[in-house]
């Protein structure tokens, strides 16, 4: 056990992130706590895992399709190139193959949380974007949205509203059902937490197909809030979740093509 | 120890924001709901500040938060004191290699998991959750941390239900809470 712990504790140096010319930081080839054999298997399975994930059928949103131009605007960019903090953030995310099921390349943000500077930089990047936007509500999607949402809310002086799986919130709730790859799930929000006219930000660690974020947007809009933007650490652009948000803007720090 | 007794002027605002929901999740339980505290930015900030003031000079290198409400309070504390944040989760949620600790519920049992490699031997750890009832969950959390050689410095919760004597279940480790609810 001790040997295993020591082995896992000594991480190999991460490869540098790939910084695209237009300023969007793309995740480097995945870095795992696992062995070289795992990494070979992961690369071999990369194409297969993406196509199996994309085999999910879901309806495209009816809203305006985000063009490439708009999409680029929603990523971290400035005239001076990518923000220097992004490289460290991107490299501290680890990818776990075949989780939660075979073929899925899971983007694990827990390794970012183990680096206090990278975690702080992540929050700072969101706070810098939102603090002058009169956001009164930060809605965080259970459970990883609970890690990023509250620090942002605290820094910008907004209330934090947890969006939860069924039967977790006590008292009166409103519910929104959404599609999964197989079947449906439900998201709940407290009645009275959000008022008409509240300006809201929705936060989660990652956007894949966009189903979860879409449900969160609907809950907020049903009570009369104005969803200003959705904010995630990671986007999987090939799953086109951005399109599913309709006319709602999406801001992400890192894009991952795996 | 409870900050309630210290009569910090921020305490009244915090305590008044916690709402009690009767008969949740089942009849007879008076559920202590912290979501109303989160709707008050000043009270939420004061809550975090009280913990940060206590821990910032104690060389805490790890804040472990228990899923899911510990994820709300733990990260802001970790960020403020410069510690890493480690989520302790229900089974099947953490990807990759984990260690597990079973614990007893009123009826049946549950399990808490932590990532292998997240915490190193000798690290000084704080365990955070919104509430301590019987202490079973916190005890499991402490066991996970001690299993990998960390030192649990203290457990920190917003609320304690002292009648359930959870404090006694912490293997002698200190517990710090802001509010007691009888």
C-alpha cells in the first residue's frame, strides 16, 4: 500500500499545453496518474471513445447556432494572447479513461483542486469576468458546480443557489426533467431562492452535451431570472453542448477534443 | 467548542439565516437547511471568514470536504488559507483509484471514498461539513485521512446537533462549530 502511494504521489512532469494561435488553450495529450500502458491504450481508444459518446441522439436546440466567431469570443482571449494562468490550469486537469464506463475519457478536475495556485487562478479568471456584470445569483449544479460556484459567488457578492438531484433539497422545490444518454434525470431548485429580475450565472465543472446546463437555465428562467451566462471550466466542443444552450452565452476556460 | 458561545457579532446573522424544515427527509426529523444562509452573501461570507480566521495560521495543507454540502463550505476555506481541497465522495463518483471507508447509518450503512494520492503522509488536514449529527460521516472521513498518514487537526461544521453526541464519535479529535441546534 505504501509503495503504491509513493508511486502515485510522484507524478511525471506534464507535457506542455497546446496554445492555439487564436488564444484558446487546448488540453495537452492527457496526463494520468496511471501507467504508460494505460496511456497507450488511451490514445488507441481516443477515436472510438469519441464516436461512441457522440452516438447519443439528442435534439439540437432551436436557438441560434453559435458560429465559430462567437465561440472563439467565449473562450479566454485577449489581444496579448492567452492568459498565462490557463496553461497551468489546463495541465492540472487529468483524464481518466473508461470512466464512468468504457469509452468515456473522464475529465477529472480534482487534481486541479490539489494545486492551490491553479484553483485560485481558476476562480480569479471567472471573478474577473463577472464582477462588474451585476450578477445577483450564482447557480451551481450538483456536485462539482458546488466546488466552483460558491467561491465565485462570495467574491462577486452574489447569492449561491444549489441546483440538485431529486429529493436532496428540503422544502418546496421546482423541478425540470432533462435527457440523458439513456433515460432522463431531474434537477431541482428551491422555490423562493431566485427572484424575478435576478441576473444569474450558471456554473458547472464541465459542459458535454449541455443537457444539465439547459435544465438549469430553464429552472432559473421559469422563476423570472435572466441567465446572463453559463460558465464551465471545460468544454467538450465535439459534443456541441454550446448549441444546446440556444441563445445563452457559454464561457469556458479550457476546451478538450478528447 | 462553539463560536456561538463567543458571541461574535456575526453569529446572530448566521444563526438567523439557517432555516429548519420539519419532517425532512422523513417524519420526525427537523432538517437544518443551510441553503437560506447561502442566499445572504454577507452571512455566507461571515461564515467562511469565521473558519478562515481560526485556521489560517495553523499550517493546514488539506481541507477535506464531505459530499455534497461540504463542497460548498470547504473550497472557500481552502482557497483562503492556501490549502488544497480534497472531495470525499459517495461510492462510484471519484474516477481513478480510491480508498473507501464504510460507516454505519441509522438503518444500514454507507461508504465514503477519497482519491489515492490526493493526501500525503504528515499532511495537516481539516474536515469540513455543513452539519454534525451522529458523527458517523465525519468519523469515516477522519479514518480515510488517517489511513494515508495525514494528521486530522480538527473537524469544522456550521451546525452541531449536540443531543446526538456526534462530538464523542470523533476519536478524541477536536470539533469546531458555529451554531448549536437543540
